[in-house]
C-alpha cells in the first residue's frame, strides 16, 4: 500500500515541491481536511437521525411510543397531530388531553365486555 501511495506522489508531486511547502502550510491543510471530513460526518449522521422514526405503534397495546424518550402517547390524539403523554395507573394508561378521555387497558386488565358502559369493549375505551 505504501508503494502505491509513493508511486502516486512521485507521479503528481515532486520531492522538491513537497519539501518547499512549509510545515505550517501542511498543518493548515491537515486541519482543513479534518474539518471538512468532520462536517461531512456530522451531516451524514444528522440525516440518518432525522430519517429514523420518531414514534412506534405498539399493536398489541394500541399505544404509540415516543422512540427517543420512551414515553407512551395517546394514539387517538397522535392521529390528530397532538402529542399527549399518557398517565400510567395500575390497570391502564389514561390520556390527559381535555376532551379525549381515551383509556388503554393493560394486558390482563381488560374490562368485562358485557358491561354496557364500555364503548367498543376490549383494550381501548372512552370514559
């Protein structure tokens, strides 16, 4: 590998030319190259981060989870572009948005489907 690099240098840059450039200039070139590479890495990393999904729908719970904070948010409110964190209780998660009133029951704590107060039964209910 060193031989290949040496051949390229010999072809395009003469030894006299390399020796006439001051060490200060070589330092400036190295710093500039480092800065350009750093900016490129930051741009690529930012684009990768930006393309990652911010929310994950958990199908078996009917909940949406914020990927970065790990916080559960109301799926009904999220569909209206409102980010409403859920309040966790012993048996369910409750939406805190005024007027939403959605309850997401935890597995094993679903209400009795024969109860007439439940709209739609199952895991999600409006109270």
